[in-house]
């Protein structure tokens, strides 16, 4: 640490006051960042002394003062990364200065010399300690050397402790002047980038983070155990499959010929041309032009009140919340979208006979008998508006009319889930059930999704329509005030703005494009039915062609289909998304299905 020649030591004498003051300035007044630490040479203070003129004086004092300046320089640098080291060096250079001054006063016992020796051991180890002993210890050279060697060991112990007692910097703010931008509160619209009130605190912390602890006991936590949705688990497994011939028939989205999620050209055009949102909060019922456009698209005359929702799932959820709050039980079909069961509650619903266990045949007569005799008056019944999920089996127009008559006579409430409008038969035909119920004055809560027909799956835009209800405004006020406000606060704008544009100016461009994809699904159904019949004539595959929409069920071993043929279905219901099939993979799919068939139920 010290210069090894007396000549250069003499050069330092004239520069030591300047060097010391420069070190103090660095120590107490200079902001140090990573760039400073990387760019500042370790011998900067030494090099500055080269420009000093030759002089004479107390060489020992010169060397100690110069060492003080060097240490002060690096005190600030080390404090940026190691506060303990910075503080130690600051104390060292003060003690060194005292040692230098002690050379000019009476110090018969040399206490200050030993203090300086200790400081140099902490700072530079054996070399610096021996150098000080040589310059200052005089006749006690041997003792100084031995002490220096001992103190080196102490120095190593101190360094070890310092590594295991780390510190960190914590930046605090003056809370009296701190303003936050918080979108969760209507009246908080402040931004403040003023850092004048910032303070820095050095806070000790443990070298290892504390071990986490559970929120509750294991027996209570078991009640929260929820497995990953089977459809998304199968989708994830398919995406991890590297086989080039894989078919992903899991999630209900439109797909391209190479298996990617499809986006309608009209939707892509709208997303590029629709101006950005104003960033203002929407009212609880949602964006006004979207709600109005959704009501008009519903095509129902009479009393209708509507609100915007986060997709069709949210609309179904709010419908069930209304029924549950009013003490109305909800009945579900024996085969339905699994999320319906989760929303209603596994032990809070009754099941009505909709189709056979395999999902290949609609059991309309049993359903009608159940509605007339087994359901209590005033109960709610969930219905799939079109493109039944998972079977694709829908009532005919005549059957919808009969159902509407029973609902009206029994004063039942219809909960329609219309998630796939435009992908069953066409935009108008897919709503014949809702229109038939509306004409007969049936009380309805209609949940509509625009995720599928807009191919805007992650925009989460939907609507809830209350039809033929005299208390619709009170119900919507409850939903917006107690459900929406306490969960999402306000509905989002981007998806609603896109949907309003598609339902309005781009409708004539959007509907024909949507119909082309719907027609392709119809052709896939017919081709699949024909090829399955040819490959396995002992089975009745006519239900595949009779169905509507994206889905149908297949009597197959799903695991074998996956492991041996790289074909993935929704496993819990053996449901296939027919949009995943095309002229390139249909033969492979038929071969896989026939090879994985389960024995027929007796």
C-alpha cells in the first residue's frame, strides 16, 4: 500500500493536503454508481501525487496522510456495495490522521503508533503493517512485526464476520409528500417523480431469506386442493409433444391448417384500425355502445336489460349469483361444460337428462318429462343456446318451441349460455332457441360470449342480457354494485370497443368470414362421419354429422390415443375440437380413433 522508495515518498509531501481534501469530498459528497466503481482506478490518488513538486518534511506524516486520502477515496466506493467496509475504512483514515499528528506530540509509549498499526492491518494486511512498523516502531521493530502478523489473523477473522453480517440499502420516501398513481381508487390520479425527499437507510438483513411458512394447517388447506383443468392440462401436454403429426383437439378455438390458433382477418383489421381507448373508467354496466350493439344483435323484442361482462364465463357466473342470491336453484344437463358444474357448485345443482352417457343421442322425451314432473316451479334450468358443449347435439326448432311452452307454463327460469353463436349453423339460426323462449315470455338470463366468434379469446368480452324481467334494473344494480365493483371494480374497455366495432361498421364483413369457418366445420363433420363409417361400419357414426359447432364426443381410450398416435382430446369427456381436423390429418385421425375404440356400452 505504501510506496517502497523514499524518493517518491518525498514527492507526496507537498500534495498531501490536496489529496486528503479530495478524498474527503469523495467520502461525503460524491454520488457513486456502478459506472463510477468500474471506471475509477484504484491508484487514482497515487497518480495525482506525481504532479506534486519536490519538498521535504516529515516523510512518515506524508505517507500516512496520503494513505488517508486513498482510503477516503475508496470509502465512498466501497460503501455503495459494502456498507460495513465503507464504514470501517472511514474510521481507519481518521485513526491514521490521529497517528500522523501523534508523531508531533509526546507519545512515549507509542499508543497511537499501535492504533495506526492495527488500522493498517485491517486495511492492507501484513505488508502495510510491517511498513508502518519499520517507519514508526523504531527499536520495537521485531515486536511490531510480530504484532502485525498476529493482527493479520485478526483481520481475516474480521473479514469473515463481515461477509456473514451483510447489509443492504433501503430507499425511503417522505410519506408526507409522496403521491402514488393508483388505478384501483377513483380519486387517485397523481404522479410525482420528485426524488428530493428520498433518504437512504442501511438495514441489516439475514444472509439467507427466512423459510416460508404455511397460511393454514394442512387439513384446512386440503379443502382448497383444485387440480389443473383437464382441458388445459391436455393442451399443455400436447404443446410439449414434439411429434410432427400431433393433433391438438383440446381447447375450443378455431385453428389453422397447421394447428395454430386462428384469428379472423376482420378481427385483425379491426384491432389495427380501431382507435385506442380514452383510458377513462367505464360505468359498471360497461361500454354503452357495446352494450347497445350486443342488445341489438340478440334480436329479441320486448323488455331487455344488459351489461358488459368478462367473457361468457363471467356472464354465466353472474347469472348463477343472481339465482343463488334470490334462493333459486339451478339445474344442469347430465353432460355439460365442466366449468358449469364448478360455477354452480358440485353439491348445489340438480341434473336433468339431456343425452345418453356417450353423448351420441339427444333424449328429448326424457328431458321433456323431467321438466313437466320432476322440476319445481320457479327453478332455473341452464340451457346451451347452440353448439352444445361437449356433444354438439342441439334441439330442433320444433323442440325449442315445445321446451319454451313448458318453461312458460311451469314459470321456470331459463339460463342460456350462448358461447358459440355463428359457429353452429349460422348467425341467425343459432339463436332460434332464445327467440322461441322470448316470444313466449319466458324469464331469461342470457350469457353471450364474443370470444369464439370474434376469435378474440384473451380480450374477455361478453354480455349478460336479462329478458322478460320486470325487476331487471334492480338486479343489474345489484350485480354492478355488489359483484362487479367488489371484484373487478370496472369493466375493461379494449375488448368491448373491438366488439362494438365488429357488431357495427364491420358486421357485413365479419359475418361472411365467420360463416366460411362454420361451413368448414360442417364439411369436417360430414367427411369424418363418412370415413369413420367406412373404417368401422359396426358403429353408428351418424351423430357426428348431425351435430353442430366445434365439438363431438368419441368412444375412445384417450390415453392410448395420445401416447400411440399423438392425438389429444379433452380427457374427462372424450371431446374433440373438430376445428383441429383438416384434409391433411383427417386420415391419420380416423386411423387413430379406430385403433383406440372402447368396447360399446351394453
